[in-house]
């Protein structure tokens, strides 16, 4: 598979994953959007100029369709506030974390796992800071925002968002490792036959 075909395949899988899970943030299958942006940054770094905006527009489109189909005006929904636009730097924080992990990546090993773990936690923390902060400080649903109230809200939701994102990223990492191992086995077979 060519590099372009590989990236197109990854982008297609990420779009499908977001479409399947973003429709209900609290469904039995949790929203994979945060992981999609982290994984996208890792695999689609060279396509950042158009792949990131494409996924960003797709995320907003899914939100709009879901909210409108429930009979609500987009801007009247509980989760939508002027801070909704903070999703742009929030999701780019995840994308940048994936890009940093992908820089110089050759193959899976323990150092990559350690680096990936640190980058994932940092990316999710920064994403959550933008996304949750944007909502908390600008939403009319928060009657009297305070620094302590914001911190309590931030820490309450950080763990669940990190757990969900890490679960999807771990699955992607396991698939990456499996593909690399199969590739090594096939290469070893070819070497034996030559």
C-alpha cells in the first residue's frame, strides 16, 4: 500500500469512527473524537493543512445534525456556548500531541510507549483546559462561575475524558504493533526465500 493510500485509509477510518461515536457523547460506546484527533496527528501529520480542518468541520457538522435532528436550535443546546469555538485549539492540542509522537517514529518500543503516554496525558489536559474552560467561562448554564468551581469541574471530568481517549489510542497502538509484527514476519519469510 502506498503512503498516500495508507493515509487515505487512516483518514477514512477516523471519519467513520467519529461518525459512529460522536452522535451521543454519553452512549454505551463513548465518543472517540478526542482520540481521533490525537491519532490523526500521528498518522496524518503531512496532511495537517487540510486533514485537521476537514475533521474539525466534520465534528461540527455531526454536532449540528444531532442537535437539529432532536428539534433544537444549534445555539440553544446545553453544550453549545460562545466557548464552543474553543474546540478549535482544544482539538489541535490533541493533533499536536499526535504529531510530536509521530516525529521520528520508526517502530514500536518502550521509549515510544513512555513518550506517547506523557504526550497523551498532556494533550488531553490541554484539550480539556480549552474545551471545558470555554464552556465553563462563557456558558449561560453556569450561573456564577468561580475559579474553585471551574477547578472542581475540570478535575471531575478530566479522568473520564482521559480514560476514554486513552482506550481508543491504546487500541490504535495495539493495531499499529500488530501490523508492524506481521510486516516483520513477512519480511523474514522473504529474506529466507532469497
